[in-house]
């Protein structure tokens, strides 16, 4: 498809083993606002990337690992839209 940008979604989330204080704060605020049944909240980042052509998958993985996430405490998923 000529002229239509390729979209790639990257979702970066804290690893399950990492404490997420921002998620805890949001969960507590939701409970204070009446959503008593909320059990947990994890807060992450959503990035939408547009490309003229589909990028090299290995290069995209490298950029996600080295720039868009902190591999010590975060994990990421890539979705090609």
C-alpha cells in the first residue's frame, strides 16, 4: 500500500516481579473513587510508531530493548497494526 504508513504499537510494562508504586497509587485512588473491587493496577507506556515501510524486526527489537524500555525492570511487546 503506497503512501499508507505502517503502524507498530509497542507496550512497555513493569515486570511482574517488580514493585509498581504508580500502579499501587492508581489502584488506591480507584478504590477511593468507589471501584472497590479493583485488585491491582500496573502502569506502563504505550508507543505508536509510524513507518514508511515495515522496519527490520531485529532492529526494532534492539531499539525497544535499548531505548524504549529498561530491560532490568520492564518488558515490552510489539504489535504490527
